């Protein structure tokens, strides 16, 4: 049985990516192996692995890559406002079922934050 997992993202600059996930998003570093690999705890058992890109492998920010969703715990608008004050830019979409704020990391990898709307 699968108990947990990570979503892997190829990055062009490990230090820059670590600053983004730890300082900007407020996540925690779980482990790091030099400049080639790091694991970030995004909360709720969700982990993100950062892998240094190589010339012969997948490249950061390519169209058709993966997107990672992060669930917002508190007030959606207040949360997005906090991140906007930290310099992040969002495309916000709200409908009767869910609120979503789309953004990208420094390499252009797509992400979104979401919060279900309770009826």
C-alpha cells in the first residue's frame, strides 16, 4: 500500500528554489543532499522534492509539466493577500464550489492554491 509520496520538481537553481518554498511560502526543509536534491514539507503529509535539472533531463518550467495544488486552511482571500504582499502574483478563479489562485515558482512551474466553498 502507498502511504505517502512526493511531487518532484526540476529546478534550475536549488538555493533560489529553497528560498521560495521556505521563506516565501513558509514550508519546512526536511532533507537536502547538496545542490542536487531537497525535500520540502508542505504540511498535511504533502512533500515536494526539488531536483536539480541536468542538460540531458527534464527542464524546469516546461509547458505540459506538472502542476501542484496546495490546500488553503484559513481564509482564502487573507491567505492570498499575505502571499501577494511577499511579491507573489496570482490569477484567481472563484466559482460556487472552489476558490483557486494560480501562480508559478521562480522557474515557471505551475501551482495553484485552493479552498473548497462550503454550501
